C-alpha cells in the first residue's frame, strides 16, 4: 500500500530566533530535556517564543526512555534509567532563569517505579511554585495505571492545569496506544482531576488514525461528561516507517469545525484544533486568553469551584 503524501498545509518551518537559542542554551546547561525536542514537535519555535502571550516550554521528567511502547510515539522505549534526584530543582531553576510565566511538565511512563513517578512530578511543581507562586504550571501526566492515590499526589502539589491525554477514540485505543493504557482508565483519571481538584482538566486527541466523525463527537461528549475543561485536537504524523501509518490527512476546515463544536456546542473552556496542534500547543497563551474571555483572574482560576 502506498504512503499518503503530506498535503501543503502540513509544511513546517524550522525553529529559530534569539528566544529559541536562549531557552535551548539554558536547557543544555542544566542537562534538561523537553518533549518539544524529544518528540520532534513541529511548533517548538512558535511556543517557545510566546509572541502573543506567555511562552510555553514543556519539560520532560523521569528520563528519556519510556516503559511503554505506543505505536504513535517517537520517544525511546525500554532500558529505564534511575531518577535524577536533582531534577526538580534543576527544572525550577531553569524555569526562573528563562523567565517563563507558564510551564508544562510532562514525562515518559515509568511503570517500573513504585509510585510511577508521581512523587517526582509533585516535587517539581512545588519547587517551581516555591520560587515564584505566580508561574502557572500545567502538568501532562501518565495514567498511573488508574491508581487514585498517585493522581492525588499530583492534585495535592497544586498545579493550575492537569492534563492527561486520551489520545484517540475508544475503538482505536489499542492499535494506537500500549495495552496498559485504555479509554475508561484515562476517563477515570480525568474525572478524578475534575471532581477532586481546583485545577483545570485537559486532554488531547489525535486525528488521522482511522477514526470516524461520530466517534470523535462521542469522545468529546464523554470528556465533557466527566468534567474536562480543555481539549486539543491535532493531526497524527508518522514519526518513522516503524510507527503507525497515517490513515488520512484531515483538512484544516474539519479541524475548525471540531473546534466550534467543542466550544460552542459542548461548552469546553477552549479547544485548540488544527493540523499542527499538539497537547501543549501555545498552552500559556490560549489558557490566559480563555480566562480573559470568561472574565476570570488567575487567582480566581486557581480557586475555581466546579458545580
């Protein structure tokens, strides 16, 4: 079967500029990694620059190798390294040196650890907030195999946004994700975040892996039903020939339609939807814009009570 050709709207520009160089230099100085680089994100330069608001950099905790083998992901699998005890402090120092107002913390999966890395996440959040409580912290966490006590560790550390990606529709979970993941398990993590914390709950969907429109709509309904506030939708791009093939390239107009459905019909706080969108795409800018639309201050957002 011949591989589908990438359409014109998927052309990427290489990252550049003074801000990009500054952030990359600081990361290397502290021996830190970002998922922006590790996962070959096409929006790296745009997010780091923060031209229309607070820039966003996504730090990858818990090492460079993942304990799972999802068929869509470009992060290396296996050969797990011990945790770096200095990582929380190093990340916090880098965040303050760079002058980030909004930071995203994510990680590989670490099923090999007794707490699956939840403690390292929590300590990093606290280190950042101790240095500057005004910095907004978003965490993009694994499913922790659905263990509520580990999700609670994240909640107790006090991040502003807690994201966990459901990745795709229910039917395609296992061809796309590792079999230790699952639709209901991810929904349960998101529901715990939505019901037990004041943080905003966020998730992401990839399109172009073989889903049908009615399945996307049902997934959005399921997410909203458990209290998810923010959703992002982007085009799946095959990292290499050994990864899952692209089923189809979704036209930008379709992404625009899903964005309107999510915000206007299903009442998500905001939906970033487009071929090049990824889960942390312009996260700081879009979050602040959404709060302004809702006439909420950052302080009100942190204390926001769900009904």
